[in-house]
C-alpha cells in the first residue's frame, strides 16, 4: 500500500483483531495485511493497546536464561578442571591390571605401583583435553562482550 494512503475500516478492524489476539508479532501483522509496521503501531496506540508489543518480559526472560546458562557453563568448566586434576593424580597412583583369557577363560589381576607408559600417555591426553575445554569456557565467558547476540537483537527490536 502506498505511503500516506488511508486504509479502509475493514482492514483496520482485521489488523486490530490480530493485535488483540497477541499471537503475531508487529512485523508479521504488517506483512500479513500489507501495511507498514508504523501503521500497526499507530492502530494499536489509537485503540489504547499501548503495551500490545511490549517485550520487556521477553527481555527479562532472555536475561535470566543468559545468566542461567553462564552459571551452568561455570559449573561445567569447574568439572572439566577437577577431572583434569584427577587424571593427573592418577599418573602416580597404584593401579590394578587384569586379564581374562586362556583356554580356561581365567581371570588374573595384580596391583602395580604406577600405570604403564601407554596408560600415562592416555591420562595426560585426557587431562590436557579436559583442561582445554575448561579454558575454552573461561575464554568464552570472559570475552568482554556484555550481551549475547540474541540480547543485542532483542535490544535492537525493542529499543530498550
């Protein structure tokens, strides 16, 4: 619809009905009725529906989810660090080695003072991997950005 062209009452009523249902975003209503977003906003305001497109609760929920995710990442990061330390501790602990086998399918085990060289290598690789994952989470959370991409998008959409 060309700019400045008044819309007929039927279209205005249909737009108002969509606003009142609260099922569609302002942009979706504008697209569905081939009008500008400003027209939808003005119809809502003139009808006293000033909070029809208020997204402050969405912003608050998004911020709460962001904080919950950060707390969970911190706990996971801590677990990676603790696991890395357990792997390193195991390098110098006695270990039970065992085997099933033979024609009688027997079980044998013996405790040795330390893991084999191959097992030590696996422990070190596991510890290094866990430490790398811990550091990756720490780097992510200390990247200096105060908002996630979704938060920035939401700010842009709501103007808050």
